[in-house]
C-alpha cells in the first residue's frame, strides 16, 4: 500500500514562506505524477500544483508565480515551495500520487496557517 507523508506546515505571517515535503514509500516514485491539493474549512479540496513523471509542471492560477513544485526521485520526495503567502492560502495541504494505471493515493495532510 502506497504511503505518502507530508511535513513542513505551520504558522507563518503574510508574505512569508514555507516549504512542504511529501515522502513516498511502497511506490515506484519516478513513474508517478505527483500533485499538491489543499482544503480550507468549509471548502472543497482544490488543485494547487502538479509535476508529471517527466518533470512538466502546472499550477492553479491562484498560486502561479508564488508556489513552485519540484521532485527528487532519488529521495522519493515532492516539494512545494510557497512564497509570498496570503491568508487565503490557509488550508490543509495534501500530497497525491497518480500512477500510470490511474491508481490514486493521498497523504494525511499538513496544516498551513497564514496569519499575523
């Protein structure tokens, strides 16, 4: 069973930065597309960013220019560098893997709170 473990969340002031990490296990990491989603209280889970197995990236309009997704296949880790954070970025951030056969796995999430 695939395991995804997120870390790096916390409390940060507006304009600050955080880097989230997601370590995968029991997975052929390099062939999976990896993505970050987030869910704020009372809202549906929404897409944030994706990095395909070939390194192509895509972002939600709300985070373009501020967030950067990257991966280290040797460490089986995907990162989300978040800069210029805003209060509306406050949410639980989830890591998701997608295999070539369409198998999806989710992590447990890490809380990000942007507040002064």
